[in-house]
C-alpha cells in the first residue's frame, strides 16, 4: 500500500528524493535501558519492509546520483553511527542476507572495543547495586533505582544533563558518575579494526564520525578541525582507501554543528556529509548537510506512514 505514495513523493530522475535512515545499534534482545534500539528480530522486520518499498543504494552512490539527477524512484540509504560491535555481529549479517547495503560512520577513538561516554552512563546505572544514585554534587540530582523504569528515567535525565558539556568536562563528569554508581568497569561495546575491515569485506561502506564524538559547536575551532581530519585519516589508514563521507556527531544543525564545521568538512576532502535533521534530500540540497531520520514505529502501518511523513518535511539546514 505504500509504494504508490512513496513513488509520488520520491520520484526518480532530476526530481528524485533520497531518504536516509539512521541507526546506532541492533541488540540481541530487548533492553529496557535502551528501549529505542531495535533488537535483531525487529530490525530484520523493518529491513524487510524497507526492501519491499524502496530501492536501497549505498550512500556514496546515492549522493552522486542525487547530484547527477539519476536517482531511481523511492531511493533510500541506510546508515549507522558510532561503530558498535553489534553493527558487525548482528546488523551486517541481516543486511547481507536481505541483499541490502549500509554505511557505517565510525568514531575512531573507540575502535578496539571501547565504550562511549553515553554507554558508560547507561552501564553504570545498570550495574549500580544501590536503590538510589545521588549525583547532587555534580548538579544532576538524585535518582531512585528501584526498577527498570526508574533506571531508564535516570539514564535519560543524566544523558540530557551532560550531553552538551565541553568534551573534557563531559568525560570528567562521566567518570565521576561511574564512581558514584559503584565504579564497576564498563563493557567493551565498540568494534575492533578487524570487524571494521570485515564490514568492508561484506560490501558495506564506511564513513567518518570524528575521533571522540564531540559536539562540534561546543569545541574550540582547532579541536573541531583536528577531530574531523584525524578521524578521516585514521579510518583511511585502517582501511587502506579514501573515506569520502562524514556524519556530524549528534547532528542537529545549529545546536550540534555550525556553518564553520560544514566548511571544515568540505575542506577536509569529504564528498558529502549527513546531519540528523528530518526530511529527504533533493538535487537542490546542500551535499554537506543531507538530512537523515529514524523511523522507530513497530507496526508496518505506522512505520510506512512515518516514512511518507518524512518525505513531506522540509529539512533544516544552516545557510
């Protein structure tokens, strides 16, 4: 039922529209502290819907065809951010089985089995053996942890409270939160270099996502430039090939990156970059601010409606 409206809103040729999906993780099973992340069964079901409704293209190919005016109707690309190990062990085999491609944007500082700051918070709250977590000394408040619902509420509030801190301050605050929660070691959640190369061997694309995933709008100019260029160079060294695509960390125009960061990405030698502004790209879109979004709905009807609605949105960009 969705192919006709999608064909009308996303025609081929010079009037083509490109839908770009964002994912982060695909979990082996439902996690109450990560309820927005699909498990393997949910992800495979959604990818089956996507395959039946869209023409799925590698993002690098799709951006070239968008510029050339040669996109097929109902064009769509799939992307993943950050570089989680489950991208390789769970998501990629599902995509390969369904004959789909994806682009994986990697923050190189966590390659080798590390754990990003947000996951350190989640895992600290999960492992906390107390029924309350007092972070008042960090200006974050006090949280009851009697059940999974309260622990999820604590995670959401804490992440919101520290997300936009300057990178060093955010890291220091994260370490303090871990200590307050009992100081247990964080699990190793990110992929290794071998897994990154395995993704390429499966025909998946790889893009850059800085080194330490800072909010570029909060970073000093020199630090932002170093994060963008070093992440690209490190990935190219790991893969032995040019990396042409970039994803802005967090990715909200104006809040997470500014016009000068768009210029930095262009000057670094990338061919295109993606944000997290909703909407679909057209031939007139800024190649360095291509919109992306995540349809989180679990039913086929709502999932399809979300995709149709996204094609009707006007994406936010920095002029």
